[in-house]
C-alpha cells in the first residue's frame, strides 16, 4: 500500500498535539475530549498563530447569521471550555490571549509536523505521492518451506540427484511435520495462558466492580431470579448529552431532557427533580454519587440524544446513585414525528425498572401514541428554550426581546401544525409574561393568554402546564380565587413534581390567607427544584409575606450568590428594607433593581441629594408619570413610589388606575409590606373589599 505525506495536518505546541484532519487534540499522546466548536476555534487560531482572530471572523465561520444560537454565550462558552482543556489562564495566558471586545490570539510557539496518511484516507491538495515498502506477513512454517524450495531448485534432475532430492525432501518433510506439531502445541499453550489471563481479568473486574461490571451482571441475574432492585423513591434526570457535538442542537437535547422529566413527573409515587435544577449539572465533572447526595435522590438517569436528519436516538442509563450501580440501560430510535411516543417508552421503561406505581390514568398518559409534526415540535422547543432562560430577569430590553422571539417560535409551531397543543401553551405563557413583567397592559395581554390556554386544553386536557396557565390567569387577572385553586390542584394532580406549579399555588394560598398551606407548597417546590433561582425567589417572597424579614433578607442574598446578575432579589430586599424602616438601604436596592433604567436612577439621586429618601421617591414617581404619557408604565409601580414618598392621595389615585387595569400585582395588596404606608387608609380598605379577598 502506498502512503502519502501530509504537509501540515499535525500541529504541536507545548505538550499538546493537534490533528486538524481527524479533529483530535492530544496531550503527551493521550486523546483529550473537546467539543467540535471549541476545536474549530482552536484550529482557526492555529492557522494564524500570533495574529488577531476577531469575534466577527469566528461568528461568520462557525455561527452564520441564520443559525439559532446565542453567539455571545456560545463563543464565550467555547473559549472557556478550550482554556479548561489546555489548563490555560485567561488572566495569565500561555496559549490564548483575549483582546477585550475584539477577539483572540494564539501566543505560544507552534510547530507543524508531517504525518503519514494512507492513500485510502482523504488528504488536502498539493500532497506528493511517495512509494513505501510494505511489511510481509511471515508464516509459522516459512523457514522449512524456504529450505524445501531451495532444494527443489538447486539439485540437478539426474538419477542420483533425484534420489538425493527425494532423500533430502523426506528429511525436510519430517522436519516440517515436527515443526507443525510443535506449533500446534505452542498455540494450545498460548491459548491456555490467554484463557487463564482472561479469567483472571474478569475476576478482577468483578471483584473490584470496575466499570460497574459486577452490578450489571448481578442486576441481570437478579432480574431473572426475582432479586429486587434497590428501593427508589426519588430520581434526577441529568441533562442528556448532545452527542452530535453541534452546539446548534443544544436546545433539542435540553428539550428532550425536559420532556423526559415531565413524563417521569407524572408518576405520583416518585419525587422527580425538576428541569432547572437538573440543568445545573450540564457538563459537570461531579460523580453520580456526589450529585445524588446534593439532590438527596436514590437514582439518577443519564444518557444522550442524537438527532440526524429525520431520526432521533435516545440512550438512557438508570443508576442506583449511592452505589453507582447500573440498574438498566437501553437505546431507543424513531422518526422525529414519533418523538413523543419515544419519550413515553423511555419513561415507562424507567418506571418499570424502579417499580413505580402507576395509576391507570398515568399509564394512559405515558403510553401516548400521538404523532407530532417535527417542524412544529422543533419550533416549540426553541421557544421554550428561550423562555426558560428568563427565569429571574425582572425587566429590560433583553427580557422583552427574549419573550418576543419565543412568541415568534410558538407561532411558527402553530403555523406548521394548528392542532399542536403545547404551542398554544407557549403562546399563553409569553403573553402572560408580557403583562406580569409590565411590558403590556393586563387588559391587552391576558385575554390573549386565556384564549391560548383554553385552546390548548380543548386539544389536550391532560397538559398540566395548560391547567397551570389558566389558573394563573384566573388568579392574577380575573381574581377568581376559587377557580384558580381548582386549576392549580388539577395541574399538580397531572404533574405532582412541578416546582413551578407549586410556587404558583403557594402565591394563591398566601393571598387566600392560608400561610401554613403556602409553606407546605413552597417547601415541596424546593425539594423538587432546589437550584432553581426563581423558586428560591418565591421562597423569599413567602418569607416576606410571612413577615419573616431577616430570613427574607438572608434568602435574597443567597439567590444573589447563585445568580449575581439577577434583579428580582433586589426587589425583595427593597420591600423588606422599607418594612424595617431602613430607607437608605431600600433606596440602594431600588437603584439596583432598576439599574437598567438610567433616567429613573438619576431621578432618585437628584431627589435624595435635594431632600433625602422621601424626595427621592417623589421624584422617581413623577418621572414614571411623565413617561406614562408616551409609553406603557405600570400603575402599581407609580403608586408604590408615591406611597413611599408619603403622598397617600397620589398613591390611591394610581391604585385606582391599577384596579381598573386589573394589574396582576394587585393580588398582593393584602399581604405585601409595600402597602403598609397606606394600609390604614379607608380608601385602601375599601379597595380590598372590592377585590373580594378572602377574610
């Protein structure tokens, strides 16, 4: 076979070697795991060592304009992963230098190396052909056969020579037979030694449980002989790995993880860790027992998802978390149109392995045979992916744009399939968020949200999120406390493992003056989704509504440790400091909560410099009033600033406007300390009665 010399398919730097042809990175000969996009960035840097590679160049080459991806997040994540693999330091780089807001430069010495490439492999242009000698296979009998050929060609064919040739040939044949017999015994000996080594190796694997072999074998034998698997009452589904290595498919892998969690969440006898907490372990280096201890679960599901064309394959492994014991593993493959059926099969298989008790209704829901339009499902996953990233944002342009883009994806899903119920749920959530975040008047947004929720339930009344969405609308907009409670109960019945549904119900229970029941719901939500910043925020609200102010302050700071850029914890701190009479601290937190609103922050500063805290609140209220004449502004936001300024008449004037508008946060008038400055006012008490709050 001929071999070709590749001019520069290998590049060395430090202890690392890169094969640009195969896409491999090695360290001192050992192959390192590196995803495709970080590797491509490394290749771009190595192609032009010492030169600036701009972020625009990276974007154009790796993330075209029509790519569904957050470029800033993706390139930063890729550079971070690349530095982790290279053990490089951004502050004191040895390999990759960052030029802020411009790009990156490879600064280490680079050496190109030649490597032989077979002519059956793909090589680049400009490669010269070279001949190379090929190794010969040597047979066991070659020495004797060579001697026999030598005799047959060297002895002349006359009478005595023929006799001599026959004699010599007989001797050689005897030697050949003896040699063959010797080789047979040698092979038997080698086979025996190999068999013994194999047996010893298997014994060591079994004794030390390497790669979980012993657990796998015992599980298999136990299953066949009635040995029960460990008792499992709680489970976490770790993010399914995107084995395509294409970051543009991350939303799909996350969506498959989310749907598997939702399906398992329908099993009432099982505690299933919710999605947001599970996603914190994406790409983690922690061991499964470590994760299990942190989440306090008995079992963990890990696996992968591969989408190729119109096909999808999901591989799942169920492990007993404390012992890292493998209980079950299986791969499932189907067309994208049958992906919901596939998810149901995986969930049923896992439930069967852990002996989860399924009611007949749960069995029916997990056994869905409904096909789905692949394009509709794909658009829905993209929209949901965007919405879930807005969990702790309070407002601002990025949040508004994120909601708008998500809504476009949900609308696209319905364009592809007008009967796709989850698409209507997504649309309802997007419209509801527009109202609750103060981007649109409630009377404009909530009717559209309700229409979407009702349509979703008309198409599929088993969707827990659709029931939860309708309950939220009945609670925050229609102020129908009884209907909202029925809706939340039904939603939780359908998905008892949703932390988000339980926080919504907790909010309603506080408004209905049932704090102990509210406490039970938020505590359960924290068990199900402990790392979800939004649920942690709702726990802070629960503490605030319960007038546990010091605990609420501590909780808000805990959230900021998890999410330093989150604005909602500052809203909690602002309210609590006001209730405690810590007005300077309240003003500081208010400026942090509204950090993106430069005009409002400047008004607070001017007012404070002129007349202290109350003047700061009065000027900020007037700023919002002027703004309301040219764009939508929350009436309750204006009212609370006037209340803090001590101007009760103006506060009540704007509360009446909020009542007429049916602002969502009006439901908290009876429990939020923000309204304590006007709580004793007869007009405020009359407003509470008109809202028909429970006694």
